[in-house]
C-alpha cells in the first residue's frame, strides 16, 4: 500500500499527477510531493521502522516510489554519534555528528537523493538518466546508474576537482565537461531535458529526487531516540537539503512519532558563494545571485533554486545563516579530523566552521543540543587541505635518526614550555 498521493505547487497550490515534471507549469515554482498523512498515521508505527534494515528505505512509506526500490538498497542510515571532543573544542555541551561522509556507495549525502531519483526513473520507464552537478551528484548518478544498468550523461563545470572527475568517469558514464559555472551547466541541462526522453535527476525528476534528502532528518530523529535536536546546522548549495530536513521534522510531528519540540535551523555556506546566507542575514527571502569563488565547490551554486525556502526554514524557526572564508573551511576540516577522526570535504568544513562562528558570537547556545550535518568525504577534496598539509622530511631508516628527529625534539619542546 502506497501513501504518496500527488504533486502540488509550493506557490499556487496547483496539483499534478505523479509524472516527470521540473516545476509548476503555471508559475515555475518548485513542486512538492504530497502524502496521505492520515492513512500513514494509522498504519505505520516507529516501533516497526526500528526493526527494519539499516538503510534509508526503512522510511519507504514517506518516499515517493510507487513500488519497491530495486537499486540503491544500501544507501543511508549513516553513523550518528555524540562528538564530545569536538564539543570541548567548540565550547559546547552537547554536539552530535550525522556522518554522511560514509554514505553508500559514493560517500556523500547525494547518494540518498539519487537512490530515490533512479528508482523513480525506472518506474517512469527511462533508460537514460543524467544530471548537472557540482561533483557529488555526478559521482552518485554515475555509480548508481552503472549498478542499475542505466546509461548516464553527467554535465559538470570544467573546473571541478580532479578527484570528482575521475571518480565519475570510472563508472563508465558519459561525462560532459562544460566551459561555464554550475548555473550555466544547469541551464544547458534543462534544455536537454526538454528535447530528449531522459530522466534528469535534478530537472524533470527534481520533485522526487529532493524527497530523498528528508531521510537525513528522519534518521537524526530516530538516532536521537525519536527526539528532535534543539539546533541543527546544514550546509547549503541549492538549499534543498535544509528545506527537506525541515519538512522531515514536520512530517514526524504530524505523525506523532516525536514530541513537537522547537528546532532552530542554521544554514551554512562559503563566503565565496553565499547567496542564501546573505539573504538570511538581511532577513529577506529575496535571493540575489552570485558568481561563485570558493574552495567549497560542492556548495557553489550562485542561483539556488530552493534559496527562498531555505531562508524560511532558518528564519521561521529562529535560526539564521552564516558563511565562512576558505581559511576557516580548511580549519573546520582539520578540527573535525583531529577531534573526531572524521575526514570531511569542504562542505563539512563549512558546517564545522559555521558552528564555531555562531557559538563564538553567542548566536548558538552552548548549553543546547546541536547537530552538525556532515555531508561529504574528505578524500574527494584532497586539494583543499594539501596546501596546508606539512609533509615531514624523510629520515634514514635508523633508530638514532628517528630519535634525533622526533623524540629529542619533543623532549626539548616539553622542557622549553
Ligand atoms: C549538494 C551538497 C550539499 C547541499 O545540497 P543542496 O540540497 O543543494 O542545498 C551539501 N553538501 C554536499 C557535500 C553536497 O554535495
Ligand atoms: Zn504554481
């Protein structure tokens, strides 16, 4: 029995049947997937969810498939843990990490949205899929299309990190490097979606694709013991993730699976691409597009489609947006690695650095619970930290050389203090 009902325009409330559609045909606003919450409330219970396999499909009734998923079966249910050493470093009492840097199969939260999109593509009968991407989406579509036996066209800005290009190409996808920024790549992709009978995950499959992000929210609540955190910090590119985690928490309140306690939403961006945090700081949902220039390429969307809704999620819950410099991002990556043993990419560095900045400026309470959503893996953006990585001089393979270089220096340093 399925609980997904129809599509509804977020602005003019026009309704559509469940079909491939990028936006409202009347007003071009994003489309929202609507479920039958009444029926859901009476037939699905959290105790039953808890007994299911540890992947994102444990919430399948709240995802927009008509049938059972056939691919992406191991995606989701990533680690969630209390980060006591990071909390001490940040000067906060109760900090948790949601660690999507180890999501399956391509080590970012994008595996969730792609798992939903490609299953939906299969239900709609598409045999070719594609996407425009700032990197992680490219990896996820290429890998999951290979595993599902679908052809894939991946459109990326030509200046993407080499790690992300190689880890897309290896899956046999057709990689189209475009001499332009993400927003130009995305426009090209929209034109292609109109002309060819393909399922482009972030164009004509976008309403379904975006729903996959909700599972981050469901998992955080379940992993906290079916409770909501007091604060959550989420990195933003197009603004879909933060909007959908907000929707997920609202879903859980509607279903009565959690107490309806308030959650403040904080959105994080790099200063070099901060159209959403800039609007939030001005208390406006009017997004002024920017030309991105930052090492956080996975977040470098200058004209974010869900920007206004992201601002509403933040300001409507008493949260706010903040952005950080490239130096702060690298420091954030290192802080998380050194305190918790988690190596995240630039987007995770943004999240940690924004947490630090908000705490230092007393806009985030150090006595409340704070969840940091870590969305991608550090191995994909090695170049971001390689400049600041000091490679120690090699020693000769002799004990005395080791001691001279390391033990005696250390002893000298200790006595000097
Ligand atoms: C895409 C992405 C985000 C943000 O996603 P949006 O839904 O577009 O805001 C965050 N972190 C990483 C690593 C990403 O790849
Ligand atoms: Zn509309």
